[in-house]
C-alpha cells in the first residue's frame, strides 16, 4: 500500500506557513503537523528544567520523552499540551522561538524528533509545516511548497500578530531577531533552511492569504489528480 500523501510547506518564520496550512487543512480534511510547535514545546520543556543548549545529552533524553499532545479546544482552536499542561500561549513567546531555533541547530536533537514527526503521516493525507519538511522529514512528499517573504514584511506581520494577542513587541527588535534566526536556520550544518530541489517557491510579500492558499490548492489538486489517473 502506498503511504499517505504529504504536502510540505517550508519557509522562514512569518512567511505565512501556519495560516496557509490551517486553511488548506480546512479544505482538505488532512492531518496537520506543525513541526515548529514541537521544537517550541521542547524549548518550553528545556527552559522549565533549566537546561541550556550545551547540555546535549539531557536535551536528547527530553526530546525522546516529550509528553506532547495536540488537541482542539471546545471552539475547535488548536491547543498544545505538555504533560497535560496547556502551553499554547508559552509557545508564542519570542524567547521560546529563539530557544527553539537554537535547539534546532543541535543535530542529535533533530534526529531525536525525526521519528515523532514522521509518525504524523496517516490517511487521508498530511500537511507538514516547518523548515525541513520537504528536504529531510518527508523527502518523498507528494507536493512541496516553500513560502518566503522579505524580512521587513515578516517582521511587520509578527508585530501585528503580537499586538492582536495583547503582547508588546518592538518592530526594530523583531526585525533584528528574525534576521538572526534566519541566519542560524540557513547556516546550520544539519537540515539548513533551503527549498527542496523539487519545491515550488512562492513569495508571499504583499500577497493575500487567500491568493496563496488558492495557489497551493491548485498545485495539490493537479498532482493528486494526476497520481489517481
């Protein structure tokens, strides 16, 4: 039996991956893997245990034993639970994102989380949101998309998101943090942030979410229809 189809959506933070993936999920009914949430959850768990990025062996053990659960609330909004504790809000903090980016540079940590991510693949299909979904985690994905946008655009989006959440954020600081995170992600020795050779690259700068989702859906429909014929 052929494995369940996979749509990978990779790209830097603020490129629109999360929103696009959720909207595509609503249209397809496929499962959704937010790989960034897994790394952020590990960052929250490491912070709570007082572990530093240098404590590699302890981080790997923590990654293997991560008691993580994705569960919608009564309104259908996705929630993330760590050992039964709702950490959804903590995942959105900038310091959590920065620590997650640092943890993602550690090869042993990435390896420890690989099997956990691949286990999300199940019928009728999977939408995988991340930075190396199409290059490392699901190299045989049915459709691969790489979203991008200018650093300035992504910083503005993040600033707006934080304001809507009632969290303060300085635009200049966000621009600096996103630029530094991009540099870390692109230059890491394992699974650097680059498009897969067979990925379709979409620049979302100035584009509406609806436009991007429609483009992704057309790509997915074209490939899945061809595979079924």
